[in-house]
C-alpha cells in the first residue's frame, strides 16, 4: 500500500450501527427530522424522559450524546427509556462529535464513532445495567435535589411572581375557552391510546383542544382539530400552522423562541409567551388564565421520578404551575374513572318506541289483546273514513 492509498476501512462489527447523521443543538428538532435508521447526534446532559420518548418515536439506529446522559445531579429517566427500546446510546463523546455534518454517514463500533475510516470521537456505550446503576446512585442524592429545588423556588418566584399572582404576560386567545373544559394533549407514546379511550367524553363535552408540539400530529391523526397549539413551532406540520388555530410560541427569558422564525416566514399570526419552564407548563398556564372550567391532561406524568427528571429549574416551574391551576388540573385517567356518559334524547325516544312495540307484541299474543287492537283499528278506520267523507262533501 502506497502513501497515496486511502486508509483501510475497519471491518464493521455485527452490532455496529451505521447510518446518516441528524444533528442539532436541540434534541427535539433532531427527533422531528429523523427517519428510521438515522443516527441522532445531541448535546444534552441528564437526558430527560420527554426528549428520550421523542427520539424513540423516530426509531433511530443510535443516539450519540456529546455530554453525559446521566451526570448524577438527579435520577433522570431518559437513558433507561432509550436502552429499553433497544436504541444504542453512546455518551460523553465530547465536543468533537458536534463537528459532524448533517447527512454524514458514520459507523458506531462500541464507543467509537468513525466517518470514512477516520475516528471522529470516542465515548462510552451505555448498557441498561450502567443506566440503572447511575440512576440508583443519583436517587440516593434525592435529598440534595430537594434542597436544590427549595433554593430554586425563590429564584422562580422572583422572576415569575407577576405571572403567577396577576396573570401578567399571558397572551389572549381567540379560542373561546372561558367556562369550557380544555383538553391538553401532550407528546407521549401512550397519548393516542388514551385519546381513543376518551372519545365519548370528548363527544359529550366538546372541549377546547390544546395541543403541545409533537402532539399536534397525534391529535390530527384521530380527527381532533387543535384550537390552540403551544410550544416549538418547528415541530408542528405546516398544515396545522395554517389551520387557523391560536399559535403560541413558548420563549425563555433568554429570548430564545423556537419556531418564531418559521412562523414569520409563513406569515401566520402568533403570540409569544415568555415563561420559565417547558411547553407543558406554558399550556397549563394559558388554559387556566383563559378561564377553563377544567384542564384535562393527556400524556402528562407527575410522579416523584418524573418531577426529579425535570432538573432544578424545571421542578420549580412544574410545582408552581400546578399550584396555580389548582383543582382545575386533572388527568385523563381521573376523568375516565369518574365520568358517566350521558344518554341522548334520541336514545330515550328509541327506547320508548322499543318498549311500546314490546308491549304491543305482548298484547297481540292474547285474545283480549287482539280484541283491543281490532277495536283500536276499527275506531281509527272510522275516523279516517269520516274525515274523507266530510272532505268529499265539501
């Protein structure tokens, strides 16, 4: 081999995923662009549940994380969800992995990433045992996380006190929410199945449909037209953006409002809601401020693990958002457990007709009943003939 010959391509291990790179600083945008078999390249320390679920739904060959997927600061659930779905996860690859370009074809062999036979970065390929051990270690530090949450509440209240107490900064919506239930649809693998279970309640109550980011496609697939769309508009189909729904872009206090540029290019009207927390928190605050009689969530999770999974800043936002919504915030599971379908007037009429027919059939089966029916028929015939005769004489 001469010095001009290309370096030999190393043999591809049996379990080494090969695919096209999808890379972005925001993992949710990566998930929205991916096709099955692509490889996601992200930079997300403490990979959270919602991000992992979005990635799993896009069926990647692998997820490569420049940061540590679990830092130990809190017991996050994202890595475990990816690994349970059979997705290869390599983390702690460092900043070099972010130098890859969109569309590059790479090979992931163990913890090593190669492109064209050259090593791009080396990290750590996680196993389910690794993830479970790290989460267990982080869970032992829950008391420290609760202390951090307590410390962050002061910062949150200082920044959002006007919003929480006065409703300052909440955009006004065209959708008539006041006095009506709001159905808040969140992106989650179980959302579609849960919406099918709620069909009768949705038909009977006609709630205002509020869809968050990727949940828009789920709602539309079940023929539910969102009245309000909240969150990152880069993740929403263009047809939905042009549907006439209220569009609310969630912006952070750093001024970043994902999807605003796209809406400006499309020329569709929208509102910006600057708030600490995620799109889920923003949508709850919107529905509550608009006067919804109830805010029914589909796809929301709020167990202790889910609460800790949000991290320090997210915990404070989630906690105070739910305090603000109060008793009006309920889960779809609670609605299904307590809702009793209403019987429509048409069903009552139909039941009455069936009951009368059954009584008539029972009477006809007896001699007395036949005499009664013949008497009624004779009386009706006389009335008809009398009316006809009168009309002819006139």
